[in-house]
C-alpha cells in the first residue's frame, strides 16, 4: 500500500515544486487575461478556463478577466434580423446593434463567466467599462482608402479609471469586465475591441502580465509556409512585424505592444484551444504561445531568458 502511494504522490509533488519559483515571482501581482476565441464557446474549455483563473487567485495572484463576444453577438444579431457588416476588420455598429452588443456582453457572456468562476466560491464580480467610468471612449473612425469612415458605435479608448477594479482586487475578488465604454462627449455607449481594452487595462493597472487567448498557437514565423511559432520577441521586433500580420492578429499584437511599452513586464498570446493553457504558460518552463517583452536597455548584452522566464 505505502509503495503504491509513494508512486502516485511523487509526480504530483514534483509538479508542485516545479511551480514554486513562478509562484514566488508572481505572488501579489496583477494578471490581465483576455478571454476569447474557442475557449468562449467550448464547454470544457470554458470550465478549464474558470478553474485556471480561480487557481491563479488562490495561488496569490490577482487575475482580472476582460472579454468580448464576437460569435455570440453575431448569432444574436442574426436572430433579430440585423445584418453583421465589417469594415476595416471592425463591426459596423448601429444604435440598434449596440443595444444587442451590450445585452449579449453584459447580460449573457459576462453572466456565464461569473457563474463559472463562482462555482468555486464568492469570487467573481461582473462589470462593464461603463461602471464607475472604468473605460471612457470616443467614436472611432477608421481610415479606409484615405478617408475617415463612420462605422457607428465603435469606440476608441480615451481614459481608464482603475478605481473600481482595484477596490475589487483589494477585496480578493476577480473582476470580469465587458469591453463596452461610455463617451464623455455624447454620453453614448460604445463597443470597444476587447484585445485593446485588455491591453489598456493591463497598462493602467500596472499588471505584471497580459495574456490574450486566441485560436492559434501563437505568432507564426512564416505563415502560411511554416507553422513554427515565435516563442519570444521584443517590442521593437514586434513593431516591425505588425504590417505583415493577418487582420485578426493585429489588435492582439498591437495590444501586446501597447502593454509592454507601458510598464507591463510580459504580454503573451496563448492558444485558448489547449486546456489549462494559462497555467502552462505561467507556471512551467515550457510556456506555450508567443511572449512579448519590453526592449532591453541598451547597455545590456547576453542571451534572452528562456520562454516563460521573462523579465520578473
């Protein structure tokens, strides 16, 4: 009996010990996680995501979850007979569509996520960027063929007030934030890209890490010719790559760039299709996905640190 127990318990102990340096490094730090892609739709992935976030909280980190809800919004617009139209990669958002966006994000996606997290204890509190002026925006007019185009209630962030989020974190809660914002100018509510909102919040909260869940393994080195993932790159290296990226990756990588240029230690794009990808990324040597780090100070020479062991 005792030998059998030894055999099953030892690997568990080794796994826990391997996590120790990371537990020490991340203790008390804020981590902003953008929840999206397949992880939002697949039931098992959703449950695993909730477990990961609760684990981080119990491991002494301060997770903040930011979410969008593209597929759910499209489905609801469809149901109501409203057309989904995109320009410059952004959803054209009429006032009627904005009502749907707000209802789906705050009333459906956020509620479900809060419910999943709260199966593990009274932890999660849902809010939107409208609450306590957390996110303020103005209308975003993208440039198409050299002209600024009106695409409706699509917002560009002008200010972040972290007061309400910080109060929740100080109280040991997990804030779950829907990416909608109100404007100071016209008091309309705007739909804000969730990748952009997560990056802006990570910078404003002085987070240690921004994690963006995607439906790919990370940033590919030479897509579509190769599926090699770039495991680590600096802000400057990323900036050079931006013009070549596919449209879906642009807001994610721009967000990562904004975060590390504004005080966040590491920004990571990780594969949300892998169960427990968040824990793998934070607590192991062989992190998955792509990690963006700030540019090294000019006087530093030597090799970059291994993936998963970014600037601490």
